[in-house]
């Protein structure tokens, strides 16, 4: 997930009344009388180490927007965001991350690596495969981290950026520092995943485990079983458990990354700033940090910050109009 401190704030916070979703600031409108429950047939493309399953909607010559999901979510977090953006003329692409849905490794011998540099490099490979020189990037959870990294290290590939929870690039040295007992409580699953029992438990109870995370990370979001089941199908990917477990063990220094990503991780360890036009989003998931003050200095270009009260971690699905508005407005910064 996004932040050790941020998650604990939500896990311990009192429930807040849900807000009414407002209209997209640029006037985008969607027919809500027949809400869609699925994307059109997905596309598939070989990109780097992967064959990637992805959504591709909107005019082929429209400004490209790439939306990135996190754990334990999937492309359906953007089901209602996509039509808001295509109505404004954007071409919107939503890829499954490695270990989710129809994204698979091209070789059975490839290490199932969940470290941040591998996931961010997948985004560059995806853009290269589709011959997209630059795009607007948006994301939450792992997706926000991937978008942040691409913007920090390959700024020429990013027209604008919308990361939920702001600057969430992992610093391995900082991750070795203990937090308060209350804060550590919110990070319980990371320590569970660090054990063999946790690996077996997550493999055996993947769907139930992830549904619990949905409830804890978005305590006021009243999603139904159909909504969850649509996303949970993505967790049946044969590499899902290995990617998730490696990701969290790597963050704690309990699993090694791959040498091929050492140069990228070395640059990230220096805490690079992000200079592309950016709108960050804070929600109740971030607790007191949702004002964005803690990471403001990491964004050095045109910048704005928005706070969504009453919204949990899955911002695009809980507040699609507000998220789409941020993408539209960031493109105009």
C-alpha cells in the first residue's frame, strides 16, 4: 500500500460520512442511467518482460492518459473515470500491473520481482511498445508510486502527473526505522507477509484477505459483492501472490531485488524531486497528512493539491469525477 503512516491513520480513524460526488470541473458528463459494469474487450501487447493486458479507449489521436492501479485493486478502479476522460477527447489506457489479470511474463524463467524499479520500468516498456513518447500519468497505491518514479527519472515521458497520496517513492533506509506502536498496527499485513505463514495464508485466502484490505482502507465506501468480485478475478493471476509477497519483503530489506534495476534504485535512493506539472490528491486514507504539506517540497514544477474528505484509498473508484477532474486540470497546467 501507499504509506506506513498513512494507512495506520485510516485504520484507527473514526468513520466519516460519505460525500456526494460533484461534477467534473471541466463539465464532462456521463450517462449514469445505465452505468457500465465492464470494460470493452481488452487488448494485449508484448512489452519488455511482459505481455500486458490493457484498456484502450477514446480517440487514437487524442492526448494519451495512462492510469495505473495498485494492490489489492485492478483496472476496474478506473471503470467510471475512463468515460469522463474520453468524453474530453483523451485516449485512455489502463494496463494490468504484473501479477494481475491478463498481464503475464513472457518467460517462465523470469524472476517474479515486485520491487518498485521493476514495476516502474514496466510502464516505460508499455509506452515504448505502444510508441507513446509521452503521456499524462495518474495512479494510486502502487500505481501512484510507479507514476512518481517515471516522472522523477524519465520526466520527458510525462506530460502531467496525478498521484494519490503524493510522493510515495520507497526509501529503503527510511523503511528500516521503527514507527510508533499505533502506526505499526496499521502496517500489520507487511509483517504477516514477511513470514512463511503469511505467504501460505495469502495464497490460501487471497480474495478474503484483499476484501478486508478494501474495507480497512476505505471504511466509508459501501461497495457491493459484484464490484469486489470484478476486481478480485484479477488476483487469480498465477504470479499474483509471488509479486505481492516479494514487493513487501523487498521494502523491509527481507528480499533482494535484481541487479538489472540497481541503477534505477540508486537514483531513487537520492530522493529525486519531480518537476512535471502535478496535481496531488489527499484523502482520508492519508489521515492528518492529507493536506500534502509533508511532500510539497518534492514537487518543483507547476503544482496543485486537492483534499477529498470522506474518501478512502481507492480514490478513482470512490470519487471518479474528482479524479477525472484532476487529470483534466493537470493536463492544462
